[in-house]
C-alpha cells in the first residue's frame, strides 16, 4: 500500500538484507550506496536510507510543485532546480526493503518538471553521477544532468551552475547532506552568483548536532574538529560565544540547543539577503530549513507543508 499521495514507484526489493544496523552498513554500503543489491526496476545502484527519507522527499516535492507552477509565467520559462548531494535517484529502505524514487527522480517525473528550464544534480561520487545520468537518459530528458561537485569547493560548484544556467532566472536549490558539514560560504556564494534563489537545506539537527553539540560547546579543546565544522556550517562563531548556549549546554537542554543552533543558521541566512524562514521537522532526525527573500516564497512553503506525509491537512 502506498504511504503517501505522491507516486514514489515503490516496490519490494527482495534482495535487501533489511534491518542493517550501523556496523552492518559499514560492510554493505559505500558512500551510502548499497553494495549487496541493485534496483530491481532498472538494475542500477540504489542508496540505502532510513524509513524517514520518504517524508523528507514528500515535503520537498510538495514545495517544488507549488513553487514551479506558481512561478511558471513570471520568469519567461527560466526556472531552474539545483540539487546538491543528489544521490543516484533510487533508494531502498533498510528497514522494510521497499525500493522507491529518490528526490531527483521524483523531480524529473513530477508534472511541473515541464516548466523548468534546467535541472542540475550535483554529487561528489562518480558512481552516483553516472547512475543518475543513466536514469536521466533512460527517461529521454534533455534539460537535466548530473555533474561532479564538491561542496567544500563553492567556487567550482557555482561556476558549473553558471555554465548551465548563465545565472539567469529563478532558482530553487536543495542541499541534502547527511551531516552538518556543508560550509555556509557555499550558500553565500550561491546567493551572490545566482541572485534569485530559494533555499531548502536538510540539517541533521537531531542526529549530528544532537550527538555532538554539548561537547563542542563545553569541551572545545578536545572537540575542536567538531566545533570548527559547526562554525563553518553556521557561518560564524556567534553561537559558541552566546552565554545562553553555554548555559543550556551545562544544563543538558538539548531542545533549546537545537533551537538556538537553528536560529543562528537563520541569522546567517538573513545576513546574506534572506528575509523569510521556516522549517519542517522530519521525525527525530532532520530539519528542512527553508529560506527565501520574497514573501510569496514563504506563502508557497506554508501551503506545501500544510499537508502531512499521510495526506492529512494541518489546521494551522
């Protein structure tokens, strides 16, 4: 039975081992690509994901549809979708063994895709790029491609995007890492290069941050690598200099630390030109943080996130 009203092209992958714990995944995956099985749909690699992944994709696709259809007549057809840390296009739920479309294929198969000028998928893994490009070719799509890009080299990524889009039009950028290692300078460079950009960033706030933030705040000498990573991610040291943050860390108030971390991220976004923000919690794992410079964008986001993964509409 389908889990949401979006067609993820779900099918049971009988070759999935299921219920692989963290240690087992070290043996059966490489950069999150399963080494034990392939897609039973197209015989290409699949990404091993948790059972929350489909909810993340659902909310992204909801926004993509509303955003693209709502703007299709405003930019002379020059709307671009850009995804960083894209993955190969098909996923397998390591708990259930269900195989389904990832974000990139959901975008390509969405009814609103026809309104895009270009879709660009960026990843640092050559196998991921080759796999996704094969899936794009199989669908006979000529205005989408997957390219190499390391988010630790913002100039290189932005130069590649500019080659594809000429820096024109309206852009929706989705950044989907597995931890908080994407440097904020990438977002700053994207805004400077592309000008008109709505951002959705997947923040591992209940995994990476939850596990490490207290030590980074209270023991910076022994956990300086983690602290440096978070400073790079947030775009400043302000979070670690905040006396309220230090007090909350001493009290072990993880909820407040997460809120302050997210707030500091939004403060940095505000400094580079974003005015409207919101976030959607994905169970006890991630936050999808949304940022836009325009009031219309936040209206679209509120409308998109009013519908829950199970199809129920929020009252607020």
